[in-house]
């Protein structure tokens, strides 16, 4: 499995709704409201990098209220 953290910026006041919606997407392990430059941090997994990318583009980025995402794949060194 490939895992990644997805850092999300949202419209003002939308972080909780975005986190709740994203938490229902298959492959999402956690979706948490946070403070700082990002509003929500998601941990997700998929069988391949391509499937992870498809999840982010086809499902996560389509959630209403998201303004920007940054996907950070987990590496095991």
C-alpha cells in the first residue's frame, strides 16, 4: 500500500465540513481539522501511486470548499 498525507486549504469556515466529507471517501484513514497554513490534514492509502493520485484528483479535490491541496507521499528510508 502507498500512503500519503494530503494537506488541504479551505474556504474560511469550511474546514470541519470538508474534513467530515473527506473522511467518508474510501481509502481515507483520517481527516483532521488543524491550525496553521493548512486547515485539514488527511492520511490516505491506496494500492498504487496511480490509484492514490486518482483518489486525490477525482474525489478529494472535488469536495466543495477546498481551495488547494498538497499531496505528500510517505517514504520509508
